[in-house]
């Protein structure tokens, strides 16, 4: 008989960021979830939100997720779908799936620890290391600050870099993307991220103006839930000739939304955020959908987690390395995670479970 879930606890951690992504949001939040099974084994997971809703996530775990899980088998794959349906009245995604990620990660962590191994080995390692790309939330940087950041990435040897666009004036974006290409040279890949700032017409005009700088992809040019808009934008830029792949998915919360976007041919690069989709269980399902479609997968943020899962995927992917935003760097962990980024490649050191030791203070 499989062990059952005996206890679910949660705690909210808040930390100041060394390099705030936007001036009005200087803090990041992690909601730690610990699950104890009927044999006394413990697994640890987490939910994450950089700005909005950490108290709501913690409340969902405490008041709705924990009571539902108690007494059920401690198996992530068996628990996820019933729990999602249980929470569906509060929304099929967003805060609900972010909150679910904590228990899903905790159950995978628990399963690996019971076997004395890591989640990477439990799932099946396919790669020893993977390339990273430098990523920054830098739209508010001056040109000099942006140039300094780009040069840091070049000096570190990053093979690819992503910067933000979506300024009120297109000419400012053109100036910044031109600068990035000049500093990076011709051999490094350059991605740009609009963070949902454009409407359809603005996106088409901006991509047309920026395409000459040889872009690897344009990320979230439109509102994340505008599937029809993404399909039309993809059609237009293919017809007019810029040929810039569209990347999307960091703000999609279920495999159903990913399937809809791919069916509409709205994006060529899919970017699930493992926490926002609800954890490892749905992430693996989404990765399979993307692979079957022949599109590219690019896991979003959180390299302490996403690099671990990336090493288990059949095809190699880039690992997003956001400057000064690792869980240990920000202060959520008491010791570095098992993910090691050296010479612009991400590898994972031996560890039990996910190997994430979160601070005890709330």
C-alpha cells in the first residue's frame, strides 16, 4: 500500500531583490509547501510570484489544497488532476495552478527522496549539461546601464541574450536593439521580450522595424490570452517576410491553453513556467505536446528548477539565466541549489529530491 499524505504545511518568504525587475516591485515571494507522508518522509516544494498574490497563494494552500490532500496517496501524478478539478471553481489557472505547484513539487521531491535519488535521475537524465542564455528585466535601464549589462554577458561568454522591448516610442526600442546587436556581434543569438505591451498593429510595426537585427524570437508581443491575435500576428509576419519566430507561454497556466495556442499556430517557441502551470506533472505533459508539434520548447525562468527538468527532456533546450535572480542569490535558500551554471552551461550536482533547502523564517 502506498504511503498517504499525512500533513501539509506552508510558509511565505519575502526577499528584497538585488536587481529589481521594475522599480515599483523590489521584492520577490516564495511560498514553501512541505508534505509529510504516513511513513514520516518529508518532501518540499514551492510556489513563486514576483509581485502579486503571495498571501492569496498561501491561503489557497492552507485552506483548500491541504484539506483536500490529507489522506490521499502521496503520488503527484495521481493527485494533480483531481486537485485541479477541486480548485476549478476558483479558476482553471493563475493563482490556483501557482498554488498547486507547491504540493506537486513537494510530492516529486518526496518520491525521489524515498528512493535516495534526485528528481533528475528519477525522471531520467538525458543530458549532462545545457547552454544558458543571459536574460534581464532591463526596459527601465538607461542605454549606458544596458550596455554594461550586455558587456557583462559577452565577457561571460553567453551564447545568447534576451532584452526587453515595449517602450512607448518605437524608436527607443530600435535604438536599444541596435545597441544590443552591436555589442553582441553577429555570432550570438538575440531575443527580445515585449511582456504583452503591444496590440496587434503595434506588434506588426515593431517586429518589422526590429527584424533587421537578426532576432532569435520575439516574446509575448501581445496579451497572453489573445490566442486569435497571436494567430493573426503569426500569419502577418510570415506573409510580410520578417520571419521572426513568436515565443509565448510564460503566462499560460494549463496544457489546454498551450494546446489551443499551438492549434492556432500562434507561436513557434513555447515557454511554460513550471510553477505557473502547476508543477512538474503538467510541465512534462506540455513538453510532450510541444515535442509532438515539432515546435521549440524554452522553459521560462527559475533555473534552480527549470534546469533540472530540462536535463530530462529528449531534445536540448536553452536554460534562461536571469541576472541576480537565483533563489540562493535572492536569499530564499540556506545553501546553493544543485544547479551549477559554469562557463554558460547548466549542470546539476548530486542531490536528493530537488535539493532545495529553503529558509525557515517567514
